């Protein structure tokens, strides 16, 4: 428990000055349990003694867990005059927390008492208990895994006892072994042990919430002994020991001295120091031997070796691996095939300069390390051999020979010996040449070389390649020998760089001669020029601009141009482009806007690359004031012309209005072209009418000045006509369209006729006839019906029953005739078959 405390230093100083000294003994906290399981509830009570009565009859007690106020406190007044407040925390989720009992004092809280709360878990059962007998420390070391954290102080104790059975009965107890804090291992000294007697061992874990015990382990200390690793040494060569074979190592070791009386077996592992190689294990080495010869390794290779030991024929643990020992295996003479090629140059009448090249080709996986090469006239084992022409570590050698020399001998050597000698015979060029040598660049780092094999078939080929002159490194050529004479090509991938011109030479090799060398030049990959053509502005106008450029001169190793592409952007970031062929050197941009800014780019392209030229920014010319006036005038004339055309079209088009009918214009009708083709007694049919729905002409009335006899086509009823002084021809319509027609045309009288017009004329008068309009108030046209066709000059209305109704004239209407010139169409009216109408 903790005495009087405060929530802050300033409040503490103020409260200590104001409150009496007796307040320090006012409150006291009691807990149901100081330590609980994590997440379990806990109950606490705070009692305020009678000495604190001066604080008031009902002081308010509050609870705080760490810095948070905790609701749910129950406060009551006990009979003995003390105040009691009780609170239950339903879940304690802190492993450690401080609970405070506070009293409200003004605007602050005064801590009366505090209690420390702890929560955690019971200890888990220790597991994986194991023990080792260490002869170095002469003690039994046991270790275990404690399990998950309990959040509480937990004590571990290693308990053991001696037993003569299977640890079922306890004879002598052994003092407990308590490890240091935080450790999970403990050692039992040798003085408490019997090395060949059974021990019962277990681990006990204990904390405030409980105790747990591990499974019991029964063992004999010497059965779990762990030896110290041996020490490895390299075995020095001696005259008594034969030399090592290639790929072998000799080594020795010393066991740990305290374990000399223990029979042991050991394991040796080795690993070549070549990248990520794995360990190889060699087992069951008897410790009494103390030396060993390891063979089957890579010759002239560094190896790392380690060893460990354990008890032999008795239980025990393996020792740790010994410190590493590094040794290098013995070498073997090189086992290689040497491919050779040469170049000869005559220096004088009796001296030849020879440049010899070779490549070692291993014949086995472990062919031995090569330390150098020897070139001599004859093999070094032959007696009286001359000094070597070359002793070098390079793959080429230059020397001079007499003109009569026809070959040399090449050997590879190391400390273990020399390889088989390779004779080099300088062949003469007497064989057939190759045909159709060609190349293809597969990618930037390879070139395919092809040819047609000659006849007879060669035994092989020598291919040489290098940068073509005048490259400074053209003398350093790569070469390769192909031993298959039937092939027709090979892929060159060594020392090939992009965008370079190479000279390639292929020489066929025959049994005792060689063929002439064939040369070809090829690029590994064509590259783009260093810069593109420069774009220039030649002329510019208000809506156009002429551009020109000078194409780059062709360069060796650079592919030719295939096309140009011109891009231009305006101020609104609108892009345009066009593609031109490679022969174009200029272009005119059209459709530009006056006084506008444009950015122009030129891109040159080939099959392998594209490159941009310099950009060009241009401004088109602005329109002049006079041009603006002309442009506006032309625009006004265009608008006026469109308006006139629209007005003319409206005036000339026949007017069709849905509000009143359109009256046909006889002057523009086709009455003058009507010619009857069928003459009947009551019907006069015009020859030009093909519409079956056209109403027929009922009759023609002819009147003369002297006598008024009805004509052959005139009906007896002539009351519908006016007395006329001259011959009148009346064109009478058939029926009234407003009255349903139920009678035939022959029965319709003059009451059914409407006088449309009367034509006056005399058969004896050769002059022009005259016509008179009928001054009748009867409407010429009926209701609104569709406009007549060009040959009808009629107007019909449709009755509700759908049948045409004839127009009925008013007999009281007067006929007043006007001049004939008002109807020029009627002047040309011709009616065939009537002789009295010759005046028309």
C-alpha cells in the first residue's frame, strides 16, 4: 500500500498546505487478491476512518486505475462512523497497474491510498528437457524450454535424485539447481553424480498463480557424454611416404586429451572453395589411426576440412565440428587437346616469321591446371632437343623459323608434368575453296556465318573475325576451329559488339593441305546516325509554310533512310503529322491559321532506328486590313445571294396552303394540248388523258349568230346558257361533285351543269374568236380537296360517302363575257370533228 499521493505536483503542494496532517491516515485500500489471472475480475475497497470526519459528513470517494477514472464504486456509511467504498473491476487487462482511492477536494482529486495490481498466467509445463555430460567442466548440463511468458515472476528449479532402477524409486536426493534469472539451463556438479548410476531429472516452474512440472528424464551421465572436437593438422611429406596421387590430401588429427581413455569414432567432411559447393561427408574414421589420406578430389583445388567424434560402441553425443583446416590437392598433368592455327610471313630468303595461336580444349572434367605452354621444334623427351621457341602463359606466340621448317611441337605443362605433345604442321594452300560465303546479324552480339561445303568434304574449318581496318584493334582477331567438316555455318558470339564492322575469314582444312581463305565484311547491327537532318523554314505565308532540310550523307554501318515524318502542333495543342518518302527534301504545310504559332518536328526513320531532328517554331503572317475588308464584303455578298435564291425559290414554287384551296391558272394549264381520241354521243374524251379518274367532257354547245340550232353534241335543254350574238362553245363539267352521282351522264340536264367559260366565234369569220367569263356568284371551286393534276383544271370535293359531287350552277347568275385576251390558253383550243369551230 502507498500513503498520501497526488495527481500532480502543483495540486500536491496546494493540498498539503490546506489539509491537516491527519489526512495522511484517512484512507486504506484492501484487495480481494493482489495477483489474479489476466482478464479476471478483482474487487477493491477503500475505508475512510473517523479521523477524517472534518472532511464532511458524506465525502465523495472516487477510483482511478492508472490515469483513468473507474465508474461503479459503491459508497456506504458504516455504523462505526467510517466511510466504505467498494469497486469491482470486471476484467483486469493490465499485467501491472496502480489502483488509487481518491477524494474530491474542490476542483481536484486528493489520493488517499494506492495499491499495486498484478495479473498474469500460471506457468506452462517445461518441455524438451535434455542433458549432456561435459567432461571439460566435469558437470552434467541440463537445458529446457520454459514455454510462453506468464507476465509474472516465475522460478524454475532443476530437481534430481539417484536411483538404481529405472528411476521408479528414489534413493539419494541431489540438491536442487536454480538457474540464474532469464536462463533455461543449469549444471549439476560432478561431486553429486555417479557417472554410471541412473539419475531422475525434472524441471519445476512456479509463480504466484500455480506450479507446473515437466516430464521426468531418466539417464546415466556417461551415456550422454559429449566429447570435445579433435584438432586437425596437415601431414607433412616425408621420404618414407610415397608421393601423393593427383586429387589427394593427407591429414592427421589429435583427440582431446581427457578423452584418450574413451574409444571414439570420427566423421570428416570436406568442401571445395568453389562458390556454393556443399559439404561431402566421410564417416567411420577410427580415432586410433590419427591420420588419413583423402582421394577422389579435384586436382589443384583448395578444400576446407572439419572433423567431429563421439563414443564408439556406447551411447553418446557427437562433439562439435573442429576448427577448419584448408589444404590444396595435388596437381595432375594437363589432359587437354590443343587446337592450333598460325600465320606466316616471309622475312627473307631463308627466314619465316610465324605467329602461332592455340586454344586448350579439356578432355576430362578434371583435366588439370595449366601453368604454361612450350613451343619447340621437337618433343622435349627426345634427346638433343633444342631450347624451346616459346615458354609462355599466353595463348599465342611469335617466333622465327628457317624456310625449310614444316612444323613445331606444342605442349601444356604444370608441376605434375606435361600434356601429350601436339604437332603443328604448316600446311600449304592447295585445296578447293569455299563457295557462297554469307553472313546474317542475328542480334547485336552475334553474327551467323554460312557457306557451301566444297568437294571433297574438309575435315574442319578455321574461322577468324575481328574489327575491320582501319580499326586500331583490327590486328587482335578472335578465331575458332570447327572439327566437323560437314557443317555449313557457325554462330560467332565471342568478342562481338553492336554497330561494328567485322572482317570474317573462313579457311577449310583438309587432310594434308588447306584451302584458300575467303573474306567477308559484316555488321553486327546497324546503328543510327549521330544526329538527324536540320529543319529550315524557306518561305511562309498567311496559311502555309514551306520547310526544307538537307539529308545526311550515307555512312558505312548505318542503315539507309526509309521515310520521314513531320509533326506540327498549334497553340491549342492540336497535333498533325504526315509521312514522306526518303527522297523528299521539302514540304509545304497548308491549312494553317493566320497569325498563329506552330511547333514543327522532323523525324527520320530506317528499318533499325529513328532519330529526331531539331525542332522549329514558326509564326504565320497576319491578314492585312484591306484583305479583311474584301473578305467581309465577299461574305456579305454570299449571304445576300443566298437570301435572294431563297426568296426566288419561294416565289416560283407553286403555293400549297392548308387554309384555302389553290386556284389553277388556265394560262399555265394544258387545255390547248388536249386532243380527243374517242367521240361518243354524250362523252368527249381527250387523247392526252390517261388518268381513268379524270371526269369526261359532257358536251360542246355551238351557237351561231343567225340561227341557234342545237348541235349534234348538244342536249335539248339549253336553258343553262345565255343568249349570245356569236358562236359560243361552252365547256361544261360533268356533274356537281357536291351531289352524290346516282344517275348516268346521259340523264343529267342543264341543271346539273356549271358554265365554266363560253367561247365566242364565227365559222365564217376568219378572225380570232372571243370568249366571255360567266359573271356568276356561284363559286367555281368546291371545298378543300387535293390540287388537280396538270391536265385536269377541275376541282372536286368528296362527299361524306366518298363519291364526287357535281357543281350545280345558279340559273339566275348573269353571264358577262370579257375580252378573249384574258385567257390565252383558250385561243389555241382545238376540237376536231366540228367544222363550225374553225375559228379556234
